[in-house]
């Protein structure tokens, strides 16, 4: 009798262990930033369970440093919060062995104006306001270069300055201002156009896809990405997560949340 009870206990423990193991294989833990995206992730959690049988657990951080630390320390399986240039800078600084599993969305930088309604109306000598912050300034100049308004030196990376301009067809004059004041620059009678990021343009009712004279496309390096470690980049649960993030339902949720100012990047 004792042997039977012991055998049943061992069998129960074994079954419990297998059950927990199976449950763990259908779970993925993801680091994100706090903010409006958390509402979207509620839908990701629901949809992943419904369509993929995948349990998605979210860990939200209030800064841009901890999500990468958590991924590197294997506290999470992936993170979804950063752009490619930021990721590359972090990899260079910390030596992270990370992998880009997929692009998600880009929140496009765009050029706005109250003086002209088409980029072709930009005249020789017009003044364009750009950010004085290194990364945003570089991003603005790259946008202008992509639209053939200026030509930059080769190998400028993601942080060109006005000194890297080798050809300025429109003879644009640049004025550098604090990023939060770029929307105010639109009211300056001497400034024709300002290049503004989504954080601030949205605060004054501007929508890049509607109001932007030029804007970043899905080919922009500033797309947000799903990041894993090299050691789990082929995990099936990561592939399932990407599939859900790329679904039509989540795309519609992004459009609802960001009023069209989230452009799919894949």
C-alpha cells in the first residue's frame, strides 16, 4: 500500500512538472515603456491568447535604460520600445548581444508649415527650424536629405549636423531651437517651415500623415523594433508575438490610439 501511495505521489509530481513545463513554453515576457502603448498591449495580450494560445506578460518601465538591462539579464524574453538608432547606440555602449526580431511602427518626424501647403513651394533662402538636440537635429537633416532638399556627407550616421551639408539646392537657412519650441516656430513670420517630432506636433493638433509636407516612411531607420537576445532569437513564442503585433487588429488599434500617426514599418 505504501509503495502504491508513493508511486501515485511520484506520478502526480511528474504530471504537475510536465504541466508546468508545458504552460511555461506558451508564455513570453515583454518589457515596454509606460504610456499610451499599454492600452494597445492589453489588446495584444487578449489577441495572443485567443489566436496563438500564447500568454503575454508585460513588464512596464518608466525609462529607456531598464528594458534593455532586463532583457540582457534574462528577466524578460523581448522588449518593444526603442528605435533602431537607439538600439545600436546601446549595443555599442554596453556590448549587448541583441537581435532585431521585427520592425513594428514608426512615429514619423514631419515638416510642417503655416506659410506653404506643398514642399515644392519652398523657395531659395527660406528659413527652416530644426531641433538643437543632437539626435533630433540629425533625424531632421536625414529627412530633408531623403527628400532631395539637401545632400549630406557620406557616412554621417544618424547624427549629421548642418556642417555635414555638402549641397543645399534651395539655399535653405537653418535655425536651431529647443525641441519643445518647434511648434511655436511655425508662428514666426521669418520661419517658413519647422521639422517636428510626433510628441510635440500632436500636442497642437498636427498629424504627420495629414499635415506633414514631408514625413518619414516605413523605410526610416527610426522604426520601433521587437528586440530579443541572440540566444532566444529563434524562439517560436517570439515569432507568435510578432505575428500578433503585425495583425490587422493591432494595426487598427494603433490607428485608433495615434490618429494615423503610427505608420507600419514592415
